[in-house]
C-alpha cells in the first residue's frame, strides 16, 4: 500500500488496535468506524478460550463488546500513530442475551457512543448473527490515563 491510499479497515491487524493478545482476542477485524459508531466481526472458533460446549459463553459475548470498544479507541490511536490505551469495563447494564453463538458462526458487533466524559465512555451495544440481534447491552468503559512522555535526559 502506498502513502495516500485509503486504508481498508478489515486489513488492519487487530493486534494493532487492541491491548489484548492471543488467545484472548475476541474480534477478527474492524469493519466500520464513524464519529459515533464502531463495528467489528468475529467468527467463533472452537479454540477460543471462552467457548464452552461448542458455544461462545456469556463472558465471550461481553468481552467481544468490550473489545469492539477497544478497537474504536485503538483505531483512533492507530491513525494518530500513538500507543493503544488500556480500558476497563466499568459497568454492564441491561444485558439481554437471546442465544449464545455456535462455533463457526460469525458475529457482527456494533457499538454506538452515547457519551464521553472524563475518560469514561458510555455505549449501547448490539451483537447480530445473520441479521438477528442475539445480544444487546449498555456498557461503560473507563480509560487508563495517558502516560506522559518521559522528559528527555539532560546532560
């Protein structure tokens, strides 16, 4: 890819967007990004650490949503050539799960930012499978403070 060509979101390695590392990566790629929304995709694999009895667990769905939030922040850092910031789940509210996805199924996760203030981000999240909503929740993410650049050494 040459300088000036538009970057395809799906081609950005997720390890460039997330602080998580395999085997705890719960998104395959970033598929959409705007001022208020972010979308990711995940195909559930049998070697996923949060798969139990052939299905992605509730914890896997929640982590998928959290990592979609992380991908949003990571993409902003990526385009600004800054290090990825670490976030923490501060709260999960109104979590409704209609069914757990099976190994081999592909999830499309979408978050919409409702509010950002003082290092906290509130999002509405929806996980879809073949056009059907299988999970939705509201999540609050707290960001670790940005590290100050260390002062240059003085001689």
